[in-house]
């Protein structure tokens, strides 16, 4: 039987959402997937050693990879088991096993043809930053931009990214998938006091794409460039034309739509 599960996490203490390998060997750094698989395996199969890598007998598929430091409010995973699971009991007990910065919710039975990654229609990310000259004690790890940001110009720049495009300019070199074409259906900027939220939704994303889009927005603002600079960067299909890849800590995977 196949189950889908919604997952929330804070990514700061993890090497990313998915288990990492180097030279065929699993990297020792903790990952979201590793913690979830150990917790589910311990609950479903049992075993005294929840921290032992060999106890991960239930394998999970994520809707997509999030990098080190990236958070999630709506990551979706699926896993298979022949055990009949009572959702309310499962959610309670697996959350008791998981670390405090990871939680699961909304367990549901899905058709065997459902695939957390391949069945997804779109993914919605939100990037949060602080627009204030002075720091405050509870800013945490969120990126703080000291110069003023023109939200209207930022929105005009984002509008050039809507639709289907080759996003090579916003792709980091670590992208393994050769396909560079993505379709963005939402690209909006919103100010709430001294907080700026950038909402981006699309069918797929390249490695570090959202963070590089935000970095390009900040380059436009920091150098007082016209909004049309974003269009020039997009059409160049050259990573060297885009801005820096900003910190991951303000990025959150909010929702995966099926």
C-alpha cells in the first residue's frame, strides 16, 4: 500500500532534504530524509536502534530536493508498506520519534501510481528577507538588506520571468538535470512592514534557481538598475549575468500541488 505524507522542517541543521552520497558512500551529515526514514522504520518495523543507519528499511520519495538551510511547510513524500496504518496514531507516534525541527502531518492512502515527485503539478516557494538598516535581536538567520527596496520595481522585474523560459542564467553549476526550461505561474513580491516576501510558483526549478532570482532582484535594487535588467539576464542564458545566490535560510517550500 502506498501512503503520502506532508512534512514540515527547519533545514538549518541538515545537509538538505535528501540523503547524500559521495563516491558511492552515504555522507554522515544528517538529512531530512534520513531522519524520516529512521522514524518511520522504527515505528512500522520496530527496532531498538532508531539512530542506526541500518534501521532505515522503509524508503521514501520526496517531491523534490531542498538544499541545506532551506525550510518546508509543505514537502510531500510517499512510501510503501504492507502494514495497515491508522493515520492519527501514526502521526502522533512518528512525531514523538522525530527531532523537534521535523514534523509530519496529513497521512493519506494514495493510488499505487502516485509519485511524490513525478505526479506534482507545481511547487510554491517563498523567500523572506528583512529590509531594515539596523539589526534586531530576533532577526535570526534571515537575510537583512540595509538599503531601501522598491517593491514596485521588483514586481516589474519579476513579471519578466512568468511563463515558459530557459532559466540557464539562474542555474547553479550543480544542476544534474540537463533540462533548463521551467514554467513559472506566479512571481510576486509583497511587503509587510520591514519584511519582504517573494512568492514563486512553477512546474519545476533548477538548482538554486529561486535564490539566484532573489539575488538578481537585489542586484537590480542595489545598483538602481531598470527592471528590464531581469529580462536581459533571462535572455542571456548565462549564469555570469545574474546576481549572487543568496542565503538559503529565508527560503521555504510552502506547498506542492497535485
